């Protein structure tokens, strides 16, 4: 478990390159990562995993399933898959490789709108975000969507660094409050290039920890609207202590609060624009991204005058 945690936070591990989760109590491939073994083997989003090698997945936790699927690069894992359109389950053999998780994705939309999707606040996320900011300016775009949906967080200091692109130097981005009531504050480095760019942030129930730090800071300090669904509500700060035999202990040492001293732990951030996915989707609406559509709608109505100077 300690090894898996360290791999996740670094964004590099040996495996098949697929995001997995439990949907309707079934282990499911959420998305194969582009260019990685899972995609090359023909696995698709929505595939349900019945067996990992000879292990039935019914009673496995997500962590147990991840542990079984990951393994040394060059080795293989067999997955028994059910897919809509299959007459019966089909076995896929996937050769594991070194997986470098794509931390940032970018996309240029119409009407001068640019999207930066941040998957996790890993130790190299600051560098990747810097590259995305360069892409934004080189694209000629004027407005920005920061997509933090399903981003589970990571390093607090990385979230502060990324907030520094949007927030003036010296402004408090996050507050760390200890049990005795004392506080440490984390302040913007003031990179400034996105300080006056009309921006919205996408969040959902999978946005946690460092994602909530960034979202809360941008709303408190820049009045950036949050769009989507209520965030997870993880406002605790952990230190990792290395122990014997490669094990480690995560110790909660504080709670973090937004710049306006709003406590998030167990509460989450309510969106300014809540987006509910209809219960009965028609076939043509299955692939629609309703939250992104709302973000585009809101952003098109914004101009530089709405941005705090």
C-alpha cells in the first residue's frame, strides 16, 4: 500500500495504463489512457472486469484490484471482460509497461476558450501546468476553463503554486489550522499571467483535497465561478512518516481552510452553477458533457470587466 501511494503521487508506475473504478458494484474500466497497453490491447471505457487472472472481482476492493492489475513491466495480466455487444465474456491479455500518467490535458475550444484539465497534483504537476499556460497564450485564446473533475488532489504546495498564476503575489491561498488553533498561511508567488483572464472551474464529487484548495482560493480571491457538482470535502493535511520495511504512516496534522477561512473537511464546496445529469438520457445524449456545456455558456457571457483587477 505504501508503494502504491508513492507511485500514485509521483504519477509513474508499472501497470496497464487504465483508470478503473467500481460502478454499480462492478469493477469497471473508466478510461484507458491514450497510447498505453490497455488501449493497445483493445480495452474500452465501460468494460466490466469479471476476473483478474484467476481472481473473481466480485468481493475485491478497488485498492485490491489495482494491486492485482499492476505488476513489473514486461509481465502480463489476463482480464475477463464483459462489454455491451459481447455475446459472452472475453479474455484480454495485457502486457504491463512503465506508465507515465498524463497529468495535464489541453484543448482549444471555439470562441477563444481554452481548457486545461488537471488530473492530479503530483510532484511534477507545476511544470506541466506551466507548459499548459504557454499553450494557452500561444493558441490566442482569451478565456479559460480549469477542469478539476475527478482530481483527487495531491501536494498542497503544488496547488498553491498553480493558484499563483491566477492570484496576486502575497495573497493568502490557503490556511493550515492546527489543533491548538495556530495557523500557517500559504501565499501566492504571483506569477500573474492568468490574473486577469476570465476563468471558470469545473468540479464534481471526485474533486478533493488540493483540488478544493485551488477551487476555493480562486472563488474567494478572484470570484471565479465553480460549475458542476459539490466537491468531495477533504480538508485535512497529512504528513507521511517513513517506517521500517518500506512501510509508512500518514498522520493528520491539521485542517486547511480557504483564504476566507471556510472549512471544507466533511462539507465540500458547493458549486455556483450546479449541473445535474438527467436520469433518463436519450441515446444521443449519452456522450454529452453537460457540465462542460454549462461552463462554456457561463464563460461566453464573461468579459475582462468581470475579472477582479
